[in-house]
């Protein structure tokens, strides 16, 4: 079978999708269920209709686009990613996996291939945590990793509940019906830009992902005593920000102490109240992200953060409240899916690199219901989540060709 990727069309579609943005180009801001997001969804559905592909949407807005196989009763092969974008992001994060997945199907159609198993393209809702504070919302619900009751309790910064927002956007079914049974898919492949520098440093166009790091995030409130910055003397102070700073430094120390390069921890949010230069901070909220491909190491860091909080309470007399937002286990790619992606690279003489993903993706949650693997595409300087995020048309076409070959092989089994 001859597979030809229409690189010009694919890149043009990526460019057009990037024009659906609430930020000045070349930045892309596309928040889930916004008018811009809904317009982008309509554009993608139009492309699917043009390819003679039927689609459906579930109650959270996950989009399923199916190319029926010769034996449509068999579990299908899934592929896809997301198209929502954090504020002031770039063109390629997630979108390459959706539009590249569509082009892979079109390439197989053009080549006269007829799958035995259906191939289903999925566009996941809200992989980014921007609106509701939790990432991979669509795939978490789809895989049963997020209880429906907890999902219903989610609110955005405007105080609107998830049910209010999704219903206003036209997604009116019950969230209970979003969950897919284990075995719904025979296998799932996700193509994504690397969002890191490894492939470029090795001068390799594509990587095959063998594991996805386990993310955990927690929110900590530190309550001290406010007061006038000039009149409260240093020995009498109970400064919530300085206590938060100690905890933040302990986060860094805990991550470094494992001795493993795959352990990372970040304090990404620090909200200080009342936020005046002449007022001692009385309350601080910090949010922490901890990741590792090894669950034991990751949880060791979390315990060290707990211990640091206890020490700060004792030394500084502050009050600390902790909330675990999520603590997800890591995912190991299936040997079969990794081998098929690797063999697909070899079939075209394309060098590849086996690697881990330190960023998490929807595939992490798809791993709860099926075997999976990911295909990474080289991106310039490893930059992502910025307007200067870039993957070349040639590398995107290379990845899409490998994906098409792997989908063909899996759907023939």
C-alpha cells in the first residue's frame, strides 16, 4: 500500500485552525466551550464531513469521528488528541494529533486501504486545565478516572458549573453516558509534538513514547497574621508568604533529593492576600505540580512536602490546609503498540527514538481502558505553550505517515 501525505493541505488546516483564537496572532487562546472553541469545533467537523466520515459528540463534548471497517462490530483502533489551547499558546500542541489523525485516515482512503477494524479519530474536550482547573477532563471522564459527581462539582473562575457551561455550549446529555467500557478500543495511538528538546538535540524527527509520567497536583493555603508593614516588628510577625516560600523551597529540594532526572516539581501558582506592598501577607495560596514516571519516587516527594508543611507550622505558627487535586498513576505503553510504531518508522526508513513523556496527555487516561502508545514529533528548541511553538511541515508529514502505517497495521489485526 502506498501512503502519501498531503503536507500542504495538512499545514493549511493547522494554520486555519490557529485563526480561531481569542489572542492576537500568532498566539492562540482557545478555552473550552468558549465561542472560539465552538467555532473551531465546527471547522473540524466540516473537514470530517468533507472526508465522508460520520461523527458523534458525547455529553462533555468529546468528538468521535469513525471510518467504518469491514467488521464494524470489532473494537476500533483509536487515535486523536485535543484542540483547546491555554492562553497565548501556539499552533501545534494537540492540534497535530487531531488534524494529523484526520490526514492519516484520508491518506489511507486515498491509498485504497480498507480497514478490518474501524478507525476512530477522537478530539478530546479540555485537555488543558485552563477553565476548570483539571487537565484531560474529557479523557478522564471517558475512562472513568474522574467520578461524575466530582465533575459536576467543577466550577470555572466565573463561578459557573461544568453542567451550566457545557449545556450552554449545546452538550446536554448526562455525564454518566460519557464513560466507555474497558475494551471499547482495541488500541489507541496519539500523535503529539514532543514539547521538549530531546528529538531536536538528537536530530531525529519522531519518537516513540514508552511511558508517561505520573502527575500529581495539590493546593495549599497558608494562613498567618496580617498587619502594617511598618508597625509590626519582625519578632512578632507571622508572615504567610514567607511560610509559603519555605514550603516552595522544600518542594524543589524534595524533587532534587530523589537523584532521578525524571522527578520534577513546580510551584506554579502563588496568590498573596492582600497583595499590598505595605501590608504583611495574611493568606497565601500555592499550587504544586509533581511528576515522575516512577510512582514510588513521586509519592516520596509528596510525603516530603507534607513533612515540610508540618515543620513550617511548628516554626512559624501558621495554619496550613492542603487539598490534593489529583494524583494519577503513570502509564506504560503497550509493547505491541510501541513495536508497531517502531516497525512503521522502519518501513519508511525513518529513524526513531524510544523515550518517555514527562508531560501528560489524554493517552495517560486512555491507558485505563485500552493499550496505547504515543508518537512524538520534533519541535524547535523544545518550545511549547508559547506563540513561537513550531514543528516543521516536513516533520508533521513524517509523523502522520508513520501514524497512518501503524493505524493500517493495527486495524488489520
